[in-house]
């Protein structure tokens, strides 16, 4: 089956950017695109993968702007109460992840996600996580990594959820700031739009709040979820 192709207007709406901004990325060769006539065309699957990388690499100012646009869309869609805290459960949280290196973290986090009973393809998920890290690290600084499949596949999961693992020891995971990573969030989403919203919200909470300090201090799985929920609620205010 042919892969879906989006024109510039459709692609810009899909990744929450202005058309001129996305056009500049295409003109500079920073995103795979083809120009035909006066329009640009983007392969849907490659566009999704680029949007994820672009969002994680964004500075705090750009990240806040993208987050604002997404939240405006939620308000127009009457989803003002949406939040990431509802996507966590005690079944997919581990406050003592044992792994000592990146490969072990990817396996442990895959196993943690599977424990929730909503993953259809365990090995498929593990391979997608490996491919994503091979393309570029999902570590965003602040001791945080936002793990996710390289290419968004809604059929990997029964429903959307997030797994969270706190490692016993910080691990060098490829963060641009050179710091080790201790907090690992594995995003398992059945919807691309929601996937980008989750990435943006978690990145905002990591860079703009004291969530990581709170998660460093929690001792129970329930306390971890409460810390995420409280921090998210405070930020939205």
C-alpha cells in the first residue's frame, strides 16, 4: 500500500508549525520533502519521525510555543482537561530499574510496558526503541529520556499509556548536556496527535518544573503518579 503524502498546508497543520517555518526546514534539507511546482510534499511516516526529533531538540522557548499551540487545539476540541498523569498506572512504574547501560534500559523499559498488558508486539516495540535511539538519543537533559518508537505505529498498543522507570544509578544516555539520565518515560500512544502532545507536555514538565526533584524523592508507585499529577496541575494553572 502506498504511503500517505501530505502537501505543505496539511503537513504544517499535522506537526503544529506555521507553513513558512516548515517550508524553511524543507528548503534547508532538514526534513525529507519533495517540491513539485510551487508546493512541497512530505511522506507522512517520515514527517512524523522528524516532528518527534524536532520537538525533543527544541529550546525551552520553542517548546513552550508548540505546547501552547497544542493546548489551544485541545481547547477548540473541548479537551481542556487532557493531561499525561491519567496515562500512568502502578503496573507500569518501576522505581528501581536495574540496568547499567542503554541497551539494558531499553529492554527493562520494554518489559515494564509489557507488564501492563497493553502491548501487542513486545519484540516489535523493543526494535522500534532501538531504532529510535540509533537515529538520535531521546535523552533531553535534566536527567530525563522520553523513549518512544521511531515510527509511530498505532497497532503496537491496545490503548495509550506511559511507562516510567527510575534507574538505581544514572546512565549516560546521549543527552546533549552531557549529563547522565535517571528518569525514563516510555510513551506508548495509539494516536500521532496525542503522541506529540505527550512529548511536549513531558518535556515542558522536565524543563519548566521541579518534577524530577519530586520523582527523585518518592518512595511508592502511588506517590510517583501523585507527583506527576500535582506538577502537571500546578503548571496548567
